[in-house]
C-alpha cells in the first residue's frame, strides 16, 4: 500500500468485536460509507463473552438473525443456588427461573462470541460491502474542532492507520495448544503502544483516513480513550477469577443448569452450561502463585484453575479431558468520565465501562451502546436527522453504564465473599442477601429496564402521558413507558389473519414509527377520528411529506403501523385511509401495516390492548425511535405535537 494514501469515509469503526460489529450492522442498513478495522489478524473462534440477554436477542431479531442464535445456543432456564450447610458441605438451597417469566418473547441463552461475530459478519455481507479489515491499528487521531456539527460535508477526524504484519497481528498465548483470552483481560497490558513504537510501518504500509465520525469499540485497553485523555473512574479489587470452558467429567447433579456455588472456605464458582456439552466455570482463585501486587498472567493455567474448582465443588468430583478456552481477570468496576469527543468520536462498550463478567452484562451492554448510537450517526450522516441528536448518546448510555457498575459492585462482592457461618458472623456474606440482590438485578440484567430520560429524542412526561384511573379511562397507554423499549404482543395481520409478534415489524432499518392504536373502528365516531388524523398526515403539506426525501416512498423516514381493536372480519383493509396501507405501482398495496387485536385460529388471543394498557374504544398514538424506544405518547387530536416532535429531530427534505 502506498504510504501516502488518503481515503475518506462517513464512519470509521475501530474494533471488530460485537460492539463494533453492531455499529457496522446499523451502517449497513442505513447505507453510509463505512470502514471497520481491527488490530487482530482473525475473528474470535473460542471463548470470550457468551451470555445473551433478552434485549440483545430482541435486537438481533430486529436485524433478522435471532433465529440462528436461538437454534445454536444453549437455553438458560434455571439457576440453582448451592451454599454450605451447618457442616460446611455444599447443598442445593434453591432453584429459580434464570429469566423472569413473561418479560420478553426471548429468555437468556449462551453461545460463544465467535459464533455471534459470525452472524454479524454474514449480515454485513448480505446487506452491504462492509467487511472487517484485519491487522490494522490506529497510531494517531486528530480532530479539526473548527468543523461545525451542521457541516455534513466535513471529514474533521483524521486517523493515521498502520497495517500490521501477520506476526504483529497475532496475540501472544500462554500455551501453544490451549486458546486463551488472557491478552484481552484486565491482567494484561495493552500492546498497542508497543506496536506503534516499533520501527517500520508494517508489511502493508500505512494510510490516512478522513472520517466524519469515528466509533472506538476496542475494549478495556482502548488506545483511543487514552489518546483523548478520558479518565476511567472507579476501583479495582483484589478478587482474582479464572475461567475455563471444558467438557466436564463430574458427578455434580446440576452441571447442565446455571449454578451459583459458595463454598465454606474455598471461594465461589459460577457454572454456565454451554452449547455442544461445553460448560463454562467462573472460579474464584484464592491461590495464584503471587504474594502481592498485580498478578502475572503466566501463572493462570488450567491446573491452577481446576484445582481451585475442585476444592469449591467438593465432595463432588470434577475433571476434564477436553478444554476449549481459558482466561483470568481481576474484578474492577470503572466508568469513563466521557463517552464522546466533540460529537465526532464516540467510545462504546468496555472502552468506557468495565466490570466483572458473571452477571452476563459485558457483551450485552456493549452492543446496546452501539445500538443506541449507530442509527443516530447514520441518520445524521445521510442528512435526515438533526446533528444535535448525537449529544443524547452520552447522556443516555453513561447513566446506564453507571447503573451497571453499581449493580456489579454489589453483586461481585457478594459472590466473592465468604458465606457467613451464622447470624453473629458479621465478616461473612449473607446468602439470603446474595439471592435478594440477584433477584432484584434480574430485570436490569435482562436489558429491559433501560429507560432514557427526557431529551431531544424523548418527550417530557407531561399531562398527555399521565397515570391513574382517570387517564386510563381516556385512553392512556399505561403499560407503554416513555424512554423504554416498546414491548411486544401478539396481533393478527388484517389481510391474512396470520398471528405475529408485533415487534417483528419494528425492524432496525433507521425509520421512526408512529404506532396507531386505532381503537374500535366499528364505532363510527372512532372511525371518523382516525380518518381525520389520516387526512392531516396525507396532506402534501404535512410533516410526513416534509421529512420524506423526494422520490422516496412516503414511509421511508416515518412508518405508520396500525393496530385496531374491533373484529377483524368487520373491517376491510381497502376501506381504511390509503396512508395506512400505501400503494406502490410495482408491488401494489402494502398488506403488512394494519393489524388487529383479535383471536387467531390456531394461537389464541394475544389481548394486545390489555398488555399495552390501551383503552380499546379510544386508542392511542405512540411514536417509536428507530431503536424501538418510546419517544412520545398522545391522542389522535395531537397532530401539532407530533409535528413538533419530528420538527426538532428530523431535517426537512423538501
């Protein structure tokens, strides 16, 4: 490669793990010019992150590949608690559902990170020409701060890239025959500065990239974060844990269930059953071969970890013949003081928040950072959205990161602590308290409790969105919460009678959506309310037309989806206003925009209006962001308020 080469792109993504690939997936759907680089020569093939919570699976479904994960993964249905009895021997003390029943159409599953990356990579290939450029490292980054946020033609971020040799791009391993993730863990130093400091510029040379936006998703050792001077705030503990992915040989009865095991004096362990008979063990290491100070990662080996596990799980036996992967880490909870630089460089995932992996949050929260950010950059880069929406990334996601740190701080210390022998043992950990914290954290862990506060993208909770019986009688959507993800319920397609989860139609394609709970359209007054609302939206002067680019379909920026509550057979699709089922000269009417809350022939009654808390007579109007979070709730008569919302978020196209 010519060392003087210079290129331009809308978005440069540094780091091709799940968080970086999530951002690239958004870019592929929004068709913005994107490059994604990674300093490692290959993708992950073993180990690393494995837990996928409800919200992550919902997001995968919105991109169209949740079914692949669902089929290959191991499903986590039960967690068992094992604690020492009065004689110090571990006993099963409780069983609980691993995921709170009924909170999502998905529950937690586990599948190793390499397969998850493969699904992302296949999705990129199917929807774009974006591919990961491996063995590429940033060695300098500069921002022209004179470029304004509204200058969409500017490429103010300049990144010098170095193309590494195969040897430089291959991480060091402790063992030649056992893959490990120690080079990524908190026990290892980052090698970026060492690679940058070497003489030469790699086998393939170097280049300079000019980007409109940069996302750094390189993990806890983020070079970009250090280069920008962001500070990680928090603390590191003395708790050292080892991780083994093995096919166990054991007589432990709950080896195919998730287990939290506390021994009386040998530490704690978490058991995670995996796909293909694998089991992941998170094992507290009380002996590491070091007297003090930072642990030498070379001391973390299979024998050391196994011996610790055998002590914890005794009197049950544990051994293995096959090992797939291992790593070790030191527990710490830290969050960066900043997530963005000038709304041009954005850091996601472990680059800005680190914690222990046992709650299954790392990969999930990291991907959800990118999921929050990707559509915002995409719409701004295409000139469809107000650049001010980029400011909401830090305000929305840093608060979530802080919640994660607070939860993990308490959870990891309770997990790592010695169980109390009795009520007088103040130095010990109460197992009842541990269980209580686990239960309280289950909703947070699922990813479904995320609530974004009022900002440019989320309306204020005003009189239109009120609580109480009086509001419900007037049609309040009492179970649809501002700032939270829009839940799913079964509805029927008006035209085909096929039952669907409504969330199936909330695809991650960059569009805002207006969900019309049309109420009972068999009532003339309600039908007239709907027609009056639709007449205003269909008008050539309406905001719907104003924010749609010339030559594009009327639903290309804002899509209307309707759910009515009457009898399906009492309504004909083509009797409804055309704006609800637009006509295309090549493909005809759109039959996938109008639904009904009615009884299906084979799958019962979804009772969607009750699940959403919407009055079946009067209905409701809800605006959803492209990430399915609720942005605004109101009435059919509130067209001016709807227009005001989109006027501050979107950019007129005509």
